[in-house]
């Protein structure tokens, strides 16, 4: 029965608390982008270009800092990293509302570098706390939690800015980030299983033992996944605006996220996993023809079901594949690289998909992003070897 694996995983000591803290901790993180954007536009009275640059600076900083934070977690543990990054986030969000634009731009980049490694750390802890045979279910739960966070965080931030002000919302985001950091610090979930801790040596695993063509190919495919998902979101917004149904945009995106949740739940209950390349390729192929859907936006809601169903499974399968390809002593850094790949895809999709929407319309943005992703998957096949085993730990001296 599909629900039995979830019962088994959630019955493990500490897993329920980890999933709950991970869900809540991600909500303020997912709301930072829209909060900064609306602050630049509404409070600083600048354009969306300037707002986009602030968001880009934050994402670039996060892409740089994510693997560095993961590397330190591997060597020093989770608590020191959470403590330092939480203090820096507190400092930034306390002063951000009063900063002029250029100082805000620089501050967003620095805060991005020192972003709390919540996404990667939770996945690292899931890998440590859940037995290997249930990793797929654990990562599926994590992917569904991520989906819920992205459904709540940006919407909550936008509503707060509209109802109160961007300044008040920025302070609230800061409070949320500090609360998340404190909760993770107190929870202090393990980043190694007892067996991994027993095997652990003081040496580190050379990059050549776990960074190979398979892992690099996987990270490129992860970037392709978030590129297509971000382009889809922008195309949905543009399609709703073009059809005069802007007020229904939130419902369409919520349904899309709901399809992903259902897909993640089904995938986590399967007896065996699927190739991340196959899932990503299928999602891309099913996204490309969405621009051909006519007859009203409600038909688009139905057409989104197949591609939406594959979102969470593709993400959880990619996390599982990264976990299986790296040793426990490099897991944090590998999850950081996975987070960087996710960020790169999002950062690239914004300007590219936006330019296609402006020049040719949202239908072509669906087609171009989906087709590009599918071509990348086909090109990656010769380099993909899913060995299905974890990289070796360092040999004792």
C-alpha cells in the first residue's frame, strides 16, 4: 500500500520534527525574493529592472555560498553554520528597510552568500536519519514540503506587503529567518547516521572520487529542471494576463503545485525509483506543447496535470541520485552543489523566458523552454551512468 512507506518513515525517531521544522523554516526563505522586489518597487520607487538586479544579486550570492556552507557542515557540523548564518540574516534584515538602493544591492549579495543552508541541510539530515531503503520516500516527503513552502511563502509575503508595508514585511521576514535558525539550532538533527559516524575517518574524500561526469551531468539536468519550471511559471502569468484572467493566476499556480504534491506522494510510495533524467525529460516534453492549448485558461489548468505531476518526483529523484553518488563525508557539499544548480536554473530562466514572452508570446516560451530541456536530456544520456551506489569513504591512514 502506497501510504505504508510514509508511516514507516514518519515513525522513525526525529523525522516528524525534522519535516515540520523544515517546512516552517523554508517559508520565510521562499518569501525573501518577492519581499525585496516589492520593497524596491513600492518603497524605493524604482523599476522592476532594479528590483530584478537585487534578486539576482541575492541568488548569485546563494549559489556561491550554498556549497561552501555544505562543506563546513561536513567538517564542523550543522550548529556552527546555522549560528553564523542566522546572525548575519538578523543583521541584514534589521537594516535592509533603511538602506539606499546600492547598499541594498550589495547587502543582498552578502546575505545571499550567508543564506541559511536550510534546503541542503534538511536533505542531508533526511539521508542520515532515514534508512537507505526508504530514502526515496524521505526525499519525496521533503520535496512535498518544499512545494508547500513555495505555495505559502511568496503569497504570504505579497499579502503582507499589500496589507501593511514592505518595511514591516522585511522585519517579519527577518524574525521568521531568526526563528527558523533557532529552531534548527535547538533541534540539531544528525548529518551522519550512526553507521556512517562509525566508519568516518579524519580524512576527506578527494573530489576525483565523487565529482565525475555522472554527477556533473545530473547537476546540469537539475538546472534544466528549474529552468523549465521557472519559465513555466512566467509563461502561466503571461498567459493569464493575455487572456484577461489575471485575478485567477493564483488559483492556476496553486493547482499546478497541487498536481506536484500528488505526484510526489505517489512517487514516494512506489516500490522502486525512476531515473531522474527520465522524469526531467518527461516533464520537459510535456511542458513544450502547453502553449498550444486553447479554449480558455481552465483548459490550461487541465493540460498542466501531466507535467505538474512530475515536478516533485523529478526533484526528489535528483536529490536521491546525488545522495547515492557521494560519500557521507561530502554529502553536505554535494547537497550545496545541488542547491547551486537549482539556483542557476532559476536565475537563467527569468531573463530568457521573459525575453521570449515579450517578443513572441507565452506560448513560445512554453515551447522553447520545454524543447530546450528535452534536448539537454537527450544530449546528457551518453554521459549518464546511474551506478546506484554511494561513493567510497576515505581510506584510513
